[in-house]
C-alpha cells in the first residue's frame, strides 16, 4: 500500500489522504507553480501508526526513505551532506485545517557540520546560525516538548545584556553562543545530546506530528468543530527555501481578496529578510503587500499573476503563503481563505458577475450560521482586545451587549427609563420577566439550556443572551452575582457575547452591522432554489414585522401565552384561573376575548394573506399565579380571598412534573371555554381584518400536545362549533383550518389516525426531543455538556435534531400522516426549524415548511436552498 507521495504524485482531490496542505502543494506543483519539492506521508500512515502502538511500520519507513532519495535527486542536495546539505520543513496537515496540532519545524537537517556548510555557501554565517538556533528551538519545543520559555529566556537575556531591542541585532557570535546554550537546555531537560543525524531528526519529527493528532488541544478542537477523530493527519516534508538570507529575501502571506470586506484586491503582509512565522508572530511590523510592488516590482508582478491563476484554478478566494529567496519567488501554501460574512457575500456575488462561479455555487459558498454575524450587533474589535472574559455560558442568542446589571425586570425597566443600558441577570427567566427582557440590552442566566425560556425568548427578540452560565452564582435577593472571586453588584458594567457565550467584566463598545445589497441578492438566489417554505415563530406584531423584513412567508407558530402575561391582563387571567365555577370562568374569559382579538388583529394586519398558525394556550395554569409571599398576599386582597384559601388553590394547581402535567390540549379538554374564547378571538379578528384590508385571511388554529386521537376530536369539536357560530353571527364564509402539533411520541405512532382529524401537522421538536429522550429541557443543559465531553452524545439534541431517534419519529409521523391525508401540510416549529443541519433533514423528510425565530429566517432560507443542492 502506498503511504508516501511526492508532491508531483498528488492533486487537490486527495485531501483525505494527503491532508489539505499536502493536496494543495501537490496541485500547485502540477500546475507548474514554483513550489519547493517535497513529499507527503499520508493520513493513512497516521492511522497505521496508531494501530501499530504509535510506531511507524517498516513498510512506511522504507517508503519514506525511497521518497527522500527522490527528493535528494530532485534538489541535488543530500541529507547531512558536507557540500550541499538538504534542509527541510516538517509540516502537519489534516483534511480539515486544524489549529492545535503540531507546529511546523523549519531548517531540519542542520547540525554542527551542516551549519558550517550553510554559512560558507550562503556567505552568511549570521543567517546559518540564526537558522540553526531556530531549528533547535522549534525541535525542542514541539518534538522534545521542552517548555518554550526556557529557550526564549536565553534569547531575552542576550538581548537585555547587549541592549538590543530586536532579534535581528543579535550577532553571529551571540547566535553561536545561543546555539550552545540551547543544546545545553536539551541535554539538561531530556538527557540526550541534540540529535545530529538528519534522518533521525526527521523520524522524531514525523512521530511527533502523528502524536500531536491526539494532543488535548487537537481533540478539543475536533470536538468543537465536529471533525471525526479517526481521520488522522498527514505530514509534509518539504525542502527549505530561505527568506532570511538577506535583503533580496522575504516571506509573507496574502489573500486574493480582502477577507473582511471581500474587495477584489490583493491583501496581505510581508517582511524582508525573515523566516516562517515572523510575519504573524508580531516581532517586527510587517509591510503591506502593496509595498512589494515598489521594493521588488518583478516579483510582485509574478506573485499577482500566480494568485490570479490560483483563484481561477480553484474558483475561490485563496489564502497563500510565500517566500522569496534571493530574488526568486516560491509558493508554500494555498487554501480557500477564511472570510467574514460580509466578505463571503461580496466575493460570492462578484464571482458570479465575473463568471467565475454559478449562482448555485454562490449559494453553497455561504455558511448559513455565518449570517448571524450580519443581523446582530458585534463587539468593536479594538475595544475587545482589552476585555477580560469572566465566565463561559451557553451561546443562547447571538449578538453583543453591554450595560449595567440588574436582577429583576422592574429594575431593568426603571434603569432603561432613566436612559441607562441594562443587562438583565437572573438565575432563570420566566414569562413574568418579559418586560425586562424587552428593555434590556442582553440577558444572562445561570441556569437552563439552549431551549430554556431565556434562550427561546431572546432569540425571538433577536436579543443577545448567554444562558446556563453555571459559574455565575446569582443572588437575586442580594442583587449580586459571584464568579470565582469576582463580585458583580447591581449597577456594575458587564458585557455579553451571545455568539460565544462569553461574559466580560466592564463595558465593551458594540457596533451595529449594516445589511449590504449583496445579502439581498444572495437571498433571492436562495429563494429561487428552495422547495420548503420558511415561516417564523412570532407572537407580536413587532416580531412579525421583523420576520417579514427578513423574508418570512408566514407565521408557523404564534404562542398565545405571552399575550396572557401582559400587565393589564394578568389580573383577569388570574381571575379566570381562580374561578370556582364555569360561569365565573366564562365571565373572566369574556373580558379577555377582546384583548386576544386585538392581538390577533395586530398580527393579521401585518401578515395579511400570509398564513398564520395560532396555537391554543399551552402552559400549565399555575405559571400565571404568583409565587412570592407578598404577591400572594396582595392578590388575595384584590380578590377578597383569605391568604390561606388562595395558597390552597395555588397549591392544588402545582405539579411535580409540570412539563408532563396539565398543559396543552389537556387544558382545553378540562376547560373547553378557554379554547372557545381563543377560537372566537381568532375568527373575529380574521373576519374583521379581511374586510378592513380587503384580503382573504385563512386562519390556522393549532391544538398543542395531542397524544390521543380522541383528544383532538374533542377539542376540534369545540373549535369548529365556535368557529361556525362566529361565521354565522357575522354572516361570513371565511375558511379556516384546524391542525395539531405533533410533539408527543405517541402522536407520531398514530399519526395516520390523527391525520384523519387534522388538516395540518406541526412538529414541536422541542417537546418531542424532551419526551423521546426523557430529558427535561430545562435541566438537561447541566449534563448534556458533560455527555458531549465524554462522547456519550455527539451533540446537543435540543440544538440539532437527533436524526437517528427523534428524526425517525418525525419521518414516521410524516409517512403515516400522509397515508390517510395525502394533502397534509406539515411543518416544524421547534428550535430546530432554524438549525441548518436539521433543516437539511426536514427537507429530505418531505416537510412543507420550517418555522423559526425571526432572526433565523435568513439562515433558514439559505439552508433550505442548500438542502436542495
Ligand atoms: P501553518 O499550518 O501553521 O500555517 P505551515 O506548515 O504552513 O504552518 O508553516 C508555517 C510557515 O513556515 C510557512 O508559512 C512558511 O513561511 C514556513 N515554511 C514552511 N515550509 C517551508 C519551506 N519549505 N521553506 C521555507 N519556509 C517554510
Ligand atoms: Mg501555513
Ligand atoms: Mg410544545
């Protein structure tokens, strides 16, 4: 089996075997670019290395030897040769770019002999000894794992003793002394003489690269980026070229287009007389690539031609590394360039105009999740540098926020009314906190996961939220929170990054991004391609408008409970709950009806004929009752009740497992008058707005939490009877449809029965995930992160749908549902409706639409298009 490839034997398609770096070096070699020759030890060799107890097999060693012979022939140089020594770089490179792996080793092959030859041949002893000391330093650090500071300390001492500021001021004599000291460090730390045999140096280095595949940093990185652990890394061994031989030498990095704006213009930096990482290490200030055209016009021209050729060849923006040795240009790396979403959008649309790529490719070039960056404020990068992260929570809702902390909704509202910027900090939020959440710049909670109340509501509002920050000990009574030994009290400034989950002390400036024309262009292309519709979850006209602006085609989920929490209404809602007879309850509901109707009219006025699915009341009633003593006392007084009597009622409503309790359609079965009131509000609103706006609204009424077909029959009867009555009263022929949420596992199993009664299904994948796993979604955050670390769960099933299990239920529900009702419209309205990976799955499963929070609508539009391609 072939484990070792010369650069000229590979190509760009071979990334899995040669790694990204190796495959592209091969490709550049084969299209005739000046690449120093080299060889790649394959990723498959890495796998064999681990199977063989972390040793290279003889077979692989022999192939390396044979390839080295080729390399020596190609370069006319030889390992350890007295006259013409071969020096190489050893560079790791997996299929996916992976920081955290072993650093590159340069100048391998130098020893006490070859350093003399190098000095003589280059007529530059300083260069030779500088290269040697760099080699020992890199080898010592990455192969022998001697702490970096031990070497750096020596350099610093030399500079200090001689009053130098810059490494370049070190003299040949200094460097010779440094080399000796470095060798002594190796001897002392590892009890070996610094290896002098180049072959031995190389074998050590290759081993170290393979070993670094499983260092903790690399493992963490792979976990974070969902890169498999078994694909291994390749090792590239490449003959050295030197950018540090004098003033006709240099090294640099460049992008074919500007990676932050996308502008089509070379963007990059270089240093004269420098090697390797000097440019990025920040030791000397690099020059802009433009200046190369003045310093070395011919090289610049050649470089420009090569980069343009590369861009045409790869049909994408490239990020290249190059070195100039004595007036000759060498290409050392190319890969597709990482870019901001702004740059990605501009480059993609401009490349279509240039005829470089097709629209379909442009759509595929944008990472849907990246769009988040566009839609939310970010931290100002300059101010960010000085910021200290305090703690890590869950990145629950993207964006950046800064402000003074307050510990309850009222205080936030007060502060904001006084013109302050506020952050709401709570252990967890509940619907009572809505006003504070609206007023706050951002929300921090110490409990709850990605689908906790705070997270869901914040995403809906497009507000920054860090949830489940368990490190923060929040005391809402004392109005402070503690992280480690840092105490943050009411009025102190903190900053939140909802995209990373980081919490910072102090205030950091935020900047609001602007939507460019390129965004609109690309979104339109995506709309031309996708099959699934994209709706939004919206409860208020404002959310509905935001979602419309982002291109939503309807409302897939309007939750009615938030409407009940309004300050004015809560007393009426409580009266309704505390009613002891149906008459009393109906009286209270009669008061609520016009308010609800007003809510729906507000939504219909904005949505017009676009579909709006309204879900009947879902949460258990006790959520609407007060929990704190003083509030209970006040309420009792209001209602003319004994405090004890009220407490008894509250107690009777309390449940041990509210998520599995008296909620959803179960409320409608026990209190049909609530469902009737809501239906009336919906129907009257639709009839009135249809007239006012001269349009034809078709309400969609959705019954939640169905698990038994007769439940649906029962509630549907109430809904239909009420709706027909309203139509009769108004002499209206308005159409409407009644459907259900599929969110209880049992419902998926009998979906064929349910579909006989339901005109549409909407998968509530939050509840479905919760109930399929038996994970409480409000508590699971605590152990899911640990499950992920221990590889028990590959990812959080509340964020990306578990295709294997929960997804199977969804697919079954779709299949069964359509057997009895072929025209069944089927959507999804859980958090997964905005997750690109889940969207791809829903497309494949044959759903008609996804519904997600307003700020995720563009992401869903793009992901739904990519799912088709
Ligand atoms: P990374 O993956 O961290 O970018 P590389 O393997 O690309 O690491 O190496 C880093 C730098 O080392 C390169 O940008 C280049 O400047 C230098 N380098 C690597 N190989 C050679 C070589 N054969 N000759 C000269 N410089 C090299
Ligand atoms: Mg590189
Ligand atoms: Mg639900």
